């Protein structure tokens, strides 16, 4: 249970947001306290000085000088009580010109501070020697008389005031802040849950997509804009998976179909075998099946072909290797192979073995279609292209697209082929970012051109 809670607390978006909201509320609370404290400190001194001034003028206005010239302070009852408190938080003294005490609130005999000279700061901070109380006070002249009024406050008040202000703030504001934190958390939880409702709906729908329902897509309307790209990406992936899956299924079905016919023929021939003289024909048929299986394997290989960055090949060397490999096969059928065009290195980004596989299929086709005693030309272009030209019948306009499809042969009986060579070559070209085009050379047969992207590899000399 605690683990479930911990997992929820760590990974849930709601929990994360709630946590942050609580932190923000607590930080705001502390910030308010700090602001209050700073404001209090800024105001405290000027407030205290102003109060002292007012106190001093209040005492001045209530001081009368009798006929004998002696000053006397006459206070109303409330003020009198404040200036008579035994703990002496507020005191006043009336001083003569020399600073001697003429009258005072608590029968004090010594002044709290000397009378300030002209231009001197009237404020003072001093300890009353008779009581030991630390006073903060002010000395002001008493009207047009030679006397001075001295009023002072004891030390306790400022701190008490400060503490009580903060206490009051805490006392009155914590229920409000708690309610605020709970309120914001509740709104956050509700908002997150509401906002994530479409995500929950989508997960439910995504769970139900399987091999039997690969054509289904997640709805992209009315979603929070933050998750639309994610859903779009999932749909695009589903699209790719669906077409890949369909291709695989089609391919397996085609492969099974293509293999079944020659196997059935072979089986029938074996069953009706009357003499050993027919064995070479059976071996020939087995060779066709072997070719079909080999082409299927190659196609599966190139279907998964992904070029590694930095892979590099020399197109001329590839063409030379293919020409050498197929030279004896060409000779056996009374034909030849000619390597023309660029004779030096033609560096390209690509995989030499797979490029050779693609080119070999093009040359095999050319040899299969070229009449005896003719030559198949492999022409390497400096623009990262290689063309295979033969003297055969060429490819009619209507067939140029479909011959690249799997298992398509224009004249199935004309020669033994699996109908996969051009698909393999085209897949290799595509994996290299290139293409294969088919055309006709004037006065000759078909021209198949494998074109790779023009920019040569950086490391090329
Ligand atoms: N040089 C060419 N001249 C004329 N037709 C061609 C040429 N190359 C290919 N074709 C046509 O395109 C078809 C498809 O070629 P592809 O190489 O894919 O299959 P294939 O040669 O029949 O079998 P395999 O998989 O054994 O190569 C061929 O059957 C042929 O009809
Ligand atoms: Mg072929």
C-alpha cells in the first residue's frame, strides 16, 4: 500500500502538481512574513521618533509655569495613569537651562540625557542610573521659556510590538492560507484529472488495437494541444506498422504461392520419373527453386537494410567486381560484358555488397534478355550513377512501373526468374537514398540506371 502510494506520489502528474502548489503556497506565506518584517523594520524607527515628538509636544502643551517661575505638568487622568506606571515605560522630565530636573513623572532627580546644544540631535538613548532602564527619548525646548521637556520610552515596546504584529499575522492568516492551499490543490487535482481524461480514453482505445484491427487509429480531434503531436506520432507509427504488416503478409502469401508451383511440378516429375536420364531436368528444376529461395532471402535482407552513417563504397570497384563475377556466365551464353565510363574511383555513400547485389540483378536481367553474341554494357557515371545497357527487346512503356513489383515477370516463360531481382535492386537504391530508372538506348535495348545521391562522402580523396 505504501509502495503504491509512493509510486503514485513520485510518478503521478496530479501528485507532482499538488506538491508544487503546496510548495508555492508555503513559499508565498514565508515571503509575506518576510515582507511584513522588512516593512515593520523600515517603519519602526520613524514611527517611534514621530511618537516621541508628539509625546514631547503633548507634555509641553500641558506644562504651566506659575508666578514663582516654577514649571508644573498638569495631565488628564488617563495620561497621568500612563506616566505613573511603576514599571516606568513612559517618563517625562522638565529641565532648566543647565539641565537640572525641575519636575518629572516618577520623582526622577537626574536627567536622562544632557540638554542638547544648538544643532545637536535631540534624540538620545540612555540608561537611567537609578532604575537601570534603557530609555530612548527626545529633549525639546519648552515654548519661549528657558526650560526643556524630556520624554522617553522604555525598551520593551518595540520588540513586543513586532512580536505581536507577527503573531497576529500568523494567527489570522494561517486558516486562510491553509484554506487557500487546500483549495488550490483541489482545483489542481480536478483540472489535471479532467485534462487527462482524453489520455485515459486514448490508452483504452490503444489497448484494443491488435493485429486484427491494425486499420484503427486514435482520434486526433478535441485533444489538449500538448498531446496532439504524440497521438499523431502514434497514428503515423500505426500507419507504418500496418503497411509493413500488410507487406509482410502479402509477401509470405506470394512466396508460398510461388514456391508451391515449382515444388508441385518437381514432385509430379519425381513421381513419374521413368529413367535416370530425366534426373538432370529435375536438378534444373531444383535450381529454379533454389534461385527463388535465394532471391527471397535477399529480399528479406534488403527489406531490413539500414545504412550506417559514414559507410562508403567505390561505385567503379563495385561495377568491376560484378562484371568479373558474371563474365563466365555471360560467356557460357555466348555474350560478353563491357565496363565503360568513369575509370577511376567514384566514391559514394553506401554499402558495397548491397550495391553489388543490386547491380548484379540488373546485369543478370540484361544478360537474360540480350541476344547471343551481343555485349552488355556497364557504364559508370561520375555523377554517382551506373547504367546497364543491353541489345535486347527493351521494356515497353506500359511495363516500366510494374516490373519493379515483387513476383512480376513480363513474359514468365521466356526465361527462368523469380520476379524479385528488380524489387531487390530498387529496395537497395531506396535505402541509399537513390533510385532506379528504366529507359531505352536509341538503336539498342533496355537501359537500367541506378542513381545514388550526388554528394560524395566527406572522406573521399
Ligand atoms: N533488361 C531487361 N530487358 C527487358 N525486360 C527486362 C529487363 N530486365 C527486367 N525485365 C523485365 O522485368 C521483369 C522483372 O525483372 P526481375 O529481375 O524483377 O525478375 P526476374 O528477372 O524475372 O527474376 P529474378 O528475381 O530471378 O531476377 C522480368 O521478368 C522482365 O520481364
Ligand atoms: Mg532478374
